C-alpha cells in the first residue's frame, strides 16, 4: 500500500519536475535584436570634412534588449538615445533626447545591411519635417551616419549631417 502511494505521488509530481527542468527562453535573443550591434562601442565621430565633431558611447543595456547612446559634441552639446527592437511592431525604434530639450522618435529596420530609421518632427512654424537616419557599417570598421530631412513628405531629401564613427578602444 505504501509503495503504491509512493509510486502514485512520484508519477503525479513527475510532469511538474520535468516542467521545472525545461529551459526558459532567453529574452531578446532572436537575431533581429542583434541587427544594430555593429554600432556598439566607444567612438570618435568625424564630420564629412574629417574634423572631429564629437564622441559617442554606445552600449548594450537590459541584458541585450536595448542599446543606449551617450553623445557629446566638441561644442559641449550632449544627448542620449535609447534603441530597441519593438517585437510587437516588428521594427526598431529610437528615442533621442537632446540636451536642449528636443526629442526625436524614429522607427525602421535593417535594410541591405544598413539600419534605416525614419520619423517626423514639428518645426517652430508648425510644419512637419521628415527625418531619416541611416547607419552603415563600413569595410574598414567605421560606421557612417547619414541624417537627412525632407519638408515635402520624402519627395526631396536634404543632408543634415554626415558623420563617420571610428572606434577609440
């Protein structure tokens, strides 16, 4: 009788113990969460003419679920961005917060090896301006960042910034 009861208890608990041994999925481990990893590092940033315009520290945070950027220009302007793959929307998102109080919200994805994010801002005149930033890993280890703006719904784009990130350590 005791052996039967012990066997019944063991069998009843077996599925629970097997579930406890089942590995839990690792958050943010899917490949799309790694699409922006090429931007991670400590960088010196030079403008299109080769002059240093600032420094940026980009690192993984929240166990690889997001990337944070800390920007400091040579003129003293600072800003931060938080970047993450929004699984619900199936795209990357960046929230930029500038030291002068401005913000930028961008969304997009990796396309042809380049991270392309777009958004809109409202100018002081009340008109909307489209923003597009493209980060491209380069063969020499640098990353280019090309920021463009459009005041006509993307029909024409004007260069706002072109910078080249070079790792410093």
